[in-house]
C-alpha cells in the first residue's frame, strides 16, 4: 500500500504540474471550485458505506463467519448503488442551477454533468475497497487505484493536447471527463478482482434473522455517518465557494481572486499532502485492526497499537514539515515554476504535524466505533471554517483562509485527542513524543544551513540529495536523543521482514 500510494501521489503531483501549466492559475481555481461540488456529490453517493463495509467485513472475519461476510457485502452494495443513482440524478439535472447560483460561473455546468455519470460507480467501488481492506487483500485495491490514475492521466492528456478546443471551460471538461471515465473503468476492474477472490470463500445465504440484524447494523453505521458527512461536506463546499467571493471583496485580491485561490488550494495543498502517501497506507489499515481488537475487548493491545501508530505519525510529520519549510522555494519553482506557490508552502508547512496526526487519530477512533464522534468534530470543524472564511477573507484576503485552517485544525486535533484518551485510557508523553522530534527537526535544519545548504539551485538532483541528507541527519538526531530507540528500529525491521 505504501509503494502504491507513493506511486499514485507522485503521478498525481506530476499530472497536477502539467495541468496547472495548461490551465493557468485561473483555470486551476475554476477546476478546484468544480471539484468542491463534486466532493459533496461523492459524499452523498458514498453515504458512509466504505466505513460500514470495512467494519462489518472485519467483524465477520473476526467471528470466522463466511455467510455473514457475504450478507454484509450484498447489503452494502445494494445501499451504495441506490445512493449513487440518487446522487447522479441530483447532480446531472441540477448542474445549471449549481453552476450559476452556487458557483457563480456558468462554465461549470457541463463539467458537473460529466462528473455525475461516475457517481454510481464510485459508490459501488467504495464497498469493494472496504472489503479488500477488511480481508487484507490490499494489493487488489492498490492495483485498481494505479490503473485508475494511469488511465485518467492518459485520457486527460490526450484530450487536453489533441481533442478539446482551447479555453478554460473545455479544459475543465477534459479533466473531469477523463476522471469520470477512469472511475468507471476502475470499478469494473475492482469487480473482476472481487469475483476472483470470492471463489475461495464458500458460504451459504444468511437466515432472515441474521439478515435483519445485518441490515440494522448497516444503517446503524451509515445513517449517522452519512447525515454528519452531508452536513460537513455541505459546509466544506460552502466554504470553498465563499473563499473566491471573499477574495473579490478584498481590494488587494479582487482582480486575482480565482488565481490566488487556485494557487493555494489547487497547487500548494497537493504538495503539503504529498507525504501522506506514506502515512495513509498504514492508517487505512488501522480501522480493521482496531475493529477486531475492540471486538475482542483487548485493551492492552489497543493501547500498544495506539502508541506505535501515533509515535510514528508524529516523528514522520515533523520531519516532513522541516523539509518543506527548508526547501519551500525549491519545491514551488521545480514543480510549478511559481514563487507564490513556494511562499504558500512555507506558510502551510508548520501545520503538517497537526493535519497528519488528526488523520491518524480519526482512523483509530473509527476503528474503535467512534465514527459518530469523529463526524461531530468534523462538522464543528467545517462550521468554524465557513464562519471564519466569511469573516476574514474579505478583510485580510487569502491570509484569512490560512488563519482559518490553522485554527480549525488545532481545535479538531484537540477534540479528537481528548476523545481517544477517554475511550482507550491511553496517555501520551508530550516530551518524548512531541518535544524531542521538534528539537531534532530544528537541529537538522540548522546543521544543513550551517553547511550552506539553505539555498539550492532549482535542479531535481540537488533537491533530492539535500532532502536525503536532511532525513539522515534527522534520524541520527532522533537516535541520539532517544526519541527513537534501537528496539523501535528492530521492530520496524521485523515488520518489513514479515
């Protein structure tokens, strides 16, 4: 999963760099607006079914009940396809209204209709990926994701270069059309892989009582998660619609509102989130692991896994923040040929530890059955962001949105951490887990700057070499301060050998 995720993110960043050059900052802003509505549509199509499929399949495996596994999948697929069709119809027939009244730009309508076609396939794919995660067949899920990304890139590049006419509207249509077609092909591939995997699992149909229990369990997970996700995603979409409108009200950003929004949200945030290619691969697997251990009431094992996963997340995220702060200008120029992108990367980089830690804690809480609490926190987060964007962007421009992200992430992590401590009894050492890695990160940056590596020529070879050197120094300082011990190294090596 790590190799797959890293490959996908690398392809995604390269593809994003190509797209940003083809569309320009204004085009990236318009495309990001379209995708904010698409995100809401995908939320309605999925309606919490991925989490339900993962948890229900993992629990059936823990009980070694093949019939229950089959029954859970059947109900999840029926639910997913129904929600996907409803979302498809709503977006397809409401595209004109959404484009003109919500986004304030009629050029978005055709792109939204193209995106609507893929929604039933996305919702069904969520079930299959949840199943692959639960049964530990992540290679099948990884194969479909790589296929989808490569297919999308080939189709989109061909459309942009050779098929669609010039213009931002047609370029956005090429992007979303390639993505929609890739989602459909990805579902078909996942379905074939599922059918081949199912052959080795002989099972009978569940009886009526078990079937009713599974249906209640499905709706018990999906309904609260879906309702909360609708609210959160709706608020998030509203937030992204308010950003360019707020920037237009600010005299300093009125003329470049869409471009500024495109640089930060469409260009910088993918770079900030790129290292999660290494993180999300294992946090995605935390849900079924914690679901199984929670089912067995194994509190000691749960606390051990929390300690390991959060410890790795903190060390990794602080190192990533140090690297991006030090080489922000180089990243902005190498990938996008943009000084503005480099400046925003440096501003957003200190937020990386909070963002990555929030994701890991959320995954653990969902595995422990706290998905409803996670959704409540996410709704508070989205509501806070919407309000702050409305108040701050017209007054201080794009920095109002940056302040909003910092405040919301801090509150989100604090609330999630407090809940994790309450439900698990886990205690984390602030000095050991946070202070030492921060000192090591600052020390590694200071050492490289001392040797004159603070400013690099804009060449990939120089950047990669300096990044590797920074990583080595950071690891050595972690070992020297005791933030990472020899037994931790032996544990990681033993995992890799297995």
